[in-house]
C-alpha cells in the first residue's frame, strides 16, 4: 500500500492505538524534561530529543500523522496537472460495530 509520490512524506502509523501510544510517550517525555529541569537541571533536557523522536518530529508532525492514520484507506487523492482532489473510498469505510462471527 505504498501509493505515495516520491516527494510526499507520511507520518502515519500502522494503527490509531499505536499512534496514540507514541503521542503519550512523546508528549510525556517533552513535558517531563521541562518539569524535571528544576530538580535535575540540564541533564533532564536529554529527554527532549527522545520525545521528539517518539513524535517523529515536532508535535504538529504527530498531529498530521494522526490525521493520516485515521484517514488511511478512507480517502484517496488524485492529482492532475492543475489540481488535486480527495474522494471517499466507499468499500473501506466501517460503519457501526462488527457483527459477531459464528
């Protein structure tokens, strides 16, 4: 499922729970590095790059990835020379709870 063009970058994860877990870890490390600075001083700032790595960049990159992860398989982009359009992929949208398997 690699339909990306060569210049496009994806921040999406394999699933929404995995992406949210990365966000909790990343934002927790960022907040912890600042909150622990008065107690541990400069060494606590070593948590900053680890938090940024968990978020795959800045917090905005994480938010973009969340949107990409949620919309993966539900929207399809088609581009022509002058414009790009998003269309819904009707077969991949899940509506309501799944029926129990027998």
